[in-house]
């Protein structure tokens, strides 16, 4: 929520903004009850909406609040007011240690005094089983008397999503992201090697960070300060040598030896107890000693002077040679892999990285979820408010902005938003239709594709320029994935010829000549992996391919698979890479095109599957059993046409018969007598907002008729009342192209053609779906994201009356048992059931899980079997992790050399 200076939160009056960080915003506030100044840390909204994390946070905060030490900033309370959850913390005035270091190295005695107090704070925490895990100069405050306060002890752990580790002492790290083994956390320059490589950590990770902080106090610069990007810094933490000669000459020898033990990369031989540092530092402060014997050192320097001069000359010559050769040499940094946990609900569609690899972003693909952004060295993903319908995000060349398409298909808008958040700016109000990635190039144009062809628009906004038009005579459906090649004369792009049929081509921007580079590929991207040449990289059906490519000659060699098991749909895989060579992807399985090659099966209440004889096809949406239970209506996609139609599968005879044959037809539902099917119909999948509601005889004995014409809201049927007089459906609010705020409507079912218009039954700003009548017609079950995630609700029909929440931990796709005594729904891939009373007053019991691996489904009349659509071949499920490979280009060069 937005906080305003002067605002009252409970008994606390906000007086000033102190700062913003990965774990929320911090404000100075006045405690009006106790008449004292405090610090208020406002927790992120997405954290506050997660009941499990809030409960876990409360338990952890209670443990952390037990820490009482003069060098540890205290936690006073955890409170909630005005829809904001916040921490009440001890207000510590003064500068941070980072501010002090910024003025230069700290004299040894002062640095040791500060270090001793930090060590005492860590020792007290470790004795209570609490590990800091994010010790760094910005988390250490100094007052005017030199007293130290260490901040944020355990806060990131308390705010983590990971429920697997219940105890503070056992938790592997402290972060807003889930903190299981294999996830990198902490601030890059101060991470321990085990933290940087995603391993479990213990109190020895604090000892490493302590050593890094003391080093910075004594030298005036971070322990690892030469990395071009955060990725390189992480690599340095793992491998780069530590030059202890950089320490001040006045540094006592015991302190140098102590730092060597603190900064030992081998955990088993690293200093085991922070209390030992306190003892060594106390002895040095009590018995001041200089560094190594100065007179003997001077004599030694004199003896070595001629050699030193020779070494200096050699170094100068070496540096000159390096400056000449370094563009052609491979990066010295090692390839490094780690994983980071994704936010709770989004399913990444397209991943973007800033050119230097320091920032990542992904859009959840027009599903009502925003773009999420993360700094590689920070703790959490940040949602960008106002981008809930965004697809295909891309960073600006400087990494400070993100451009995206508002809308996957249909009329789209090209927009941009600051990485820091704020108002999204519309650059192109009508950017055509059809999916396509976009590219924000160094010429300050944003290139995009679609069904019209290729276009570009200034990054400041303006009328787009058409660069090339898709040729329908050559069966070209759309141009996608434009990218400016080196030199700025050629534009790499991809040509869509059908479902999962793609060619990679180049467009001469001066002559408009097109050259096909590769057939049977996916959307291609160019990576400059060598000095003058590189690779074309594309994703297809769960795998990533790379082909050596010379952009000056437009010469491409045979592609080679370089990575498998990527989540996505055909050519829309969850993968991206930066100019600096960092790769990010979501592991999992890929579907064929936009839908999965699947087949219908029976599944009983124990999860036992019984195959049917239906052939594997591209079945789309939920199957619908006829009232007599003998037939199944479902949409089937024809790959050659990219258009779905409604078909009927006869369960007894095993036949599959087409019912519709014009336009794109989805979401069939039966009338109670089993004689007709209602469905949504549109000119194409790309123009779904123009769908109309139609009806057709189930036996194809007559023509289809339109029940209500398109109103631009994307009409779709969901259920028919038991008396056959009303159809219940879903549409977007007020003709909006966004999925947020979808309405439930009803429409009288006429005997013949009708001009009746849908009437709103339920409307709010929340996204509703899957509305269905109860068998007695008195109730309507539906799913809605009122709480930030989909849950199943029931409301009386025709009303009035309040709604009852049926699911307790997420739910979708409700279906009533024919008896009206049970309600089924899905929780992710879990099939759930709830005992209900739906006679005169609705009551619901406790949800129970029946089995896992649930998919699109309908329920048999006796409620004992489920007709489901399942993948025709086993698939790897998507994980909740994003995998990152730093310096991936180096590995790519070794596997697929350009020469």
C-alpha cells in the first residue's frame, strides 16, 4: 500500500521515509502510546496476502524479538493496520558503516573497535541459534559515540516462503524468496562461497561475511570489487584469489591471520566460532602492536628493489598486451549455476534479462499477474503494479525501463514502465495483434511483430513504422521475435507458418529483401558469443538449440541442442539470456504449440486411470459429459488451421465426430436434454475478444445459430440451468481487454434466433471463471481471485445472499455431483471434494484430497469417476524455480564453437 507522511498506522504516526530495501520500506514514526520514536518497516503486499507466510513470520519474529543485546537493534512488535502489515523496530540514529567506509579506510584501532562490537552481536545471536545471513556495511549503524547496532537480524528468514524449515537455527538462509538448498541468497559481495553456490549455510556463513566487512573497513574497498556485473562478483566469491597484501601495513599480524581464517573458502577449516574473533580483537586492542617489523621490511625491500623494478616493467608490458588481446580472449570467470524460487502464483511465460545480466523480469502471460522484477543480488521478486496484462517484457539498453505488450493477442498496446515502478506509459495504442517478442535496441527504437508483419516505434512513443508485411500467399501467418543484428542493417526475425512451424529469417532494412536462414525452428535470437560472430539460439518443444552464425555474411551452420527440459509451450519457452552471457530458464516440460497432445481417460476417486480408445489429439479446454453420460463434448485444435472446433466423442462406440466447422469454436456445454450444445465462436484464436455465443444441434441435424452477437467482451458459456431456460457465462468487464474483473452473466435461452443481450449476475474487480449451476438450480459455484489467488465460492441464485467460500487453500474448476451433496474442484493438480448441503441453506464441510495429477475434467453422474484429459505422453512437471547459469556463453562456445 502507498504510505503518506503524516499517515496514522494504528498508534504510530508516520513522520519520514528512512529508506527502501529488498524487504520493504522503512519509515520513521512516532509511537503515540509510549511517546517514543521508532522505525516502521512496511512489508511487501504480496507477503501480507500469504496467510502461511504471515503465520510463519509471526512465529519467527517472536524468536527474533527475544534477542536482547546492546549491539543488536530490537524488534518491538509485529502489527497490522489499514491493510498493511509492519514491524515496529528500534530506531537507530546515525550513519551506516557503508557511509563511514565511503570516506576511506578506517584507522585500525577504530576498525577493530567496531569489529569487536559486531562480533559480540553475532555471538549473542549464534548462541540463540539465530544466523544473520545478510551481514554487510549497510546493515550496521554507528552512532556519534562509535557504538554499533547490527540491523535486520533474521528478518529475511522470517519473511521467507519456505515452510520446510521451521526452526531459525536450521534454516538455510534468510530471504524473501524460498530458502531451500540450491537457492542463492544474500548480497553478492558479502556472500560466503557456500551461499553463493546455493548450498546450506550455518553460522560460519556469518563468519565469512564478518571477515568481508572487516576487510572493507581496513582497505576502504569491498573484498570483491572487480566484477563487471553481479554475476561476475558471485563468480569471484567462489574462485577469485584474495590479496591480503592490500591490508594496511599497520594491521596487526594476529588480525591478518584471523581474517585468513574467516575468509577460508573451505567451510570445514574456516573459523568455527565468532567468539574467537572477539577474543583476538580484544587482545589486540588491549595490547597494541604494529604490523610486521618495519626496519627489517625496509631492508628486505632494498634487497629486492632491482627485482621489483623488473616485475613492474613486466606487469606494464603484460597490461599492454592484455589491452590488445582481451576482446578475443574468453572471460576468465567460471560458469556457475544456481536456482531462485519464483513467486507463489505466477507461471513465467517469457523471461527477460538486462544486457549486463544484473536484472531479471518475467511476465505471467495475460493471466492477471503482473511483471515481476528481481535484481540478481537481491532477495525478492518485485511485482510492477499496473502490468497485470503484460506479455513479452524486455529491458531498455540501460536496464532502467521495461517495455511490454499489453495483451497476448487481439488489439495490443505497446507500453513501458520504469524498473522502479510507477505509471506505465503507452507508446503505441494499437500495436496490431498476434503474439511476438519485442526488442528495445540501441538505436532507441522498439521493434515488434505480429500478424501484420514487422514494425518499430520510437521508445518515446509515436506512430509505428511498418518494416515488412507477412505474405499470406506463402502461408505466412505472422512475423515474430525481431532483433537488430550487429551493424544495424539486418533484422533477425521469425516467420510463423502454422502451429509450431517456424522459419528464422533476416530482413535487409534498406532493400526489404528477406533471406530464410533456418527452417523448422523456433523463435530465434542472436547472441554475440565471440568477437565478430556468435550464435542464433532458439527454443522448440522443451529444448534450446544453438547454431553458429556469422551476421556479416548471414551464414548459419547446423543447430545443436544445448539444453533440454524447459517449461513452456512450443516456441514460447520460459528462457532468456543477457548480452553478458547469463542464461535463465524454468525447468519443466513443453507442450506442443499452445496446447498439449492428449487423450481423454476415466479416473476413479483413488486416482486409478482407465484408458479410452479416443486418439491422441490437441484437445482444448474441459471435456463436458452429456446428461446421459454417453458422450463427451470437447474442442479439438487442427494444427494445420490453427482453429479449434467442437467435437463429440461417443464413449461406447469410440468415435470422434466434428460438430462445428466454421470459425474458432470453444467451451461447449450441453443443454439439460442433451439435444444441443452451446459454445463460444470467433473468427480466430487471435481475435477471441470478438467471440459470440452460439448454439448447434448435437446430432448436426441443423445449422448453428447465434444467441447473442459479440460485444467485444469475449463471451463464453459456462453452464445451463437445470430447467434449460438460462445459460450462465463469463465475459470481461465493460468490454475490457484485460482478464481482471471478469463478470458472470446469464442469458435466456430462446427457441430460435434471438437478439437478447447478456445480463450481469455477478460483477466486481476480481477475476471470475467456471460458473456452474447446482443440480437444483438454487446455487451457483464459481472461482474468483478475491484473495489474490483463485478460490471456489458459492452464491444463491437468483439471490440475494452472501457468498460462501468452499476451498481453503486455492481452488478452481468447480463441478457439482449430480446428487448435490458434493462439490468437486481442483487445487493445482490435486482433485478435491467437499461435502455440501445445497437444499435450503448452503453449508460446506472440510475439503479432502482424492488424488493428484488432476487436469481438465468433468464428473460422472454417480460422482465416482472423472472424465479427464491427460497428456498422451508422460511429461515433466514445471518446478517452482528459475535456474540461472552465469557465463553460459563460455560453456556454449566450448560445446558449439563458432569456428
